[in-house]
C-alpha cells in the first residue's frame, strides 16, 4: 500500500468528512476565480470587436477540449499517484490560464486561454470525483456530490459579484482577470493538502480505452445516450448574459446596465441551492425522477429564450429555471454514475460521463452561437429546446438504479 493512502475497505467517516469539505471549499474558491472572469467575458468579447459567434465558438471548443482532458484523466486516473497532487495541478493550470486573459488583445488568443483553462478543469474532474466517491458511503452520494457542487455554485455566485464589484471600481474587465489568480491558487492548495486519499488497487485487466469501455455496465452506456442528447441542447450559460444584454448600451456609454450580470449571479444562487437539495432528494426519491425534473426546467428556459425578448420577467424565469437545471444536473448526474460504476471503473466512468457532457456542450454552444448570428436567437434557442426535450424524454423511459442504505442499488 502506498504511503499516505488509506485502505478503501476501511470504515468511512460521516459523509461530511475532511475529503468532502476540502473538495467543496476548493470548488468554492476555484469557481470564484473563473466566474470573476466569466461574468465579464461577454463584455470583453464585445471589446475585442466580436459577438455571439465567437463567444459560442470559444465556449464550445473549450468544453470539447475539456472533455478530451477528462477522458485522458479517466483513462489514466487509477495509475496516477497521488491523485490529489495531479488534481491540484489541474486546478492550478485553470487559475493561471484564467488570469492570462488579461494579456489578450486578439480574439484567437482568447480561444487559446479559455481552452487551456478548461483543459485543466477537465483533467482534474474525474480525479476529484473519484476521491470524493471513494471516501463516501454509497447511500450518501447524493448529499456528498451535492455539497461539492453547492460549493462550486456558491463560488459561482460570489465570483460574479466580486467581478462586477471590481469592474465598477476599475472601469475595465482586464484587471479583474489578474485578481482571479488569488482564489484560484488557494483552491489548488486546498486540493493538494485536504482530501484523504484511499488506496485503489490497479487491475492489470483494466487494459486500454476500448477494453475499459467494453467493461462498463450496459445500463451506464444507455444512460449516457440520454445525457448526451440532452447535452446537445445544453449551451454555455455565458450566452444567457449575451441574450440579456440585448440592445443595451456598450460599456461606458449612457444607459449601460449591470442587470444582466447581476442576473447571472442570481442564476448561480439558484444553482447553489438546488445542487444540494436535488442531490439529497435523489438519495430519497430516486435519481431518475429528480434528474428528469431538472432537465425539464432547462428545456423550459430554452423555450422562453426562443420566444421572448429579454424583458425583466423573462430574465427572471430564464435565469431561475437555468439555475435549477444546472444545480440538479451537476449533482445528480455524478451520483447516478457513482451508483452504476464499480470502484475500479469510477475514474474512467466519470471521465466518459464528462466527455459526453463536454461534446454536448461543444455542439450546443457552437451551434447556438453560429445559428444566432445567422438567423437570430429564436431559431438558435428553439433548436436547443428540441434537443434538450429529446434527451429528457429518453431519460424518462430508462430505469436508473437507486442507492440503498448499506450499499448496493435498487
């Protein structure tokens, strides 16, 4: 057994243990870091002389490359020692890349910086999720993943508010990117020192990617199809800010409003609440029921985006429903995957799940951005609603296992 590792069969502590708390705090500070930048990204894009097509392309490509990193991390994860050190490196790469946006004056370099940040984010994801699952009893997966996602989304609330406040003080988005490095580096430190790492033996039979894919449970693969179909309509939420900005004045001009940026912060408040609530409810009521409900709110938000201009009531509905969707999606998808996967399949399975989500994000963000520029927001968000609805219906027809006390699924 490796020094500093704990036997996987050893009794686990209360679900709110050192590992869950440290990873939740790391997600909090990491999201403060990159959301300080994300909330100002649409404004920064307009300063670079671009619009929806570039923003959709940047977010879509970054998500796609993040997916490749997650797949790579998932494939090699059981061989990386210690996991928390490699996970910490991913957090640090994201923090440095986000701060590096301050040096950008041409759109192409924004694509490079955002992609590098999301590669780091993708690489760390399966490792973090496995660290958390290995140190949590099965019947508490929903609460544990919900707590970690709640930390993430609370950071996504504080980050935009901090970014907006600094923007108001400094009058430009560029310096805010530099300040984002502070919480990002703190997140990397928390991951490097905090989690308790349990020893997972490596099986020689795990083999290459094709063999590991073949070994995954059939029900997990069927479930991924529904997740991927919904993901094809689950575009980047930075496009919500661009929609809400509408035809308001540009930065520094009379009539410019911070309301869309504040709405984005409110969206993350809702997401933070529902990450834990949905995860805990899924422990009691079953994963599928809660996940279908969360997906449905995302579809409703896309329909409103397609049919309504950015009026104040429409903004409240869109950002609120989207927050419910993202909180539910992030917590319950991971808990569902953990239910289905054996211990030695977790990192690889989480990597595959993240890749499916990332490919969907690429398709949806790029498609919505390009279609928006060509035909307007109505057709763009309408197509997203149709794809999301198809994934929701497919998920509703599947039997997803439910965690039971003491381990196992029902």
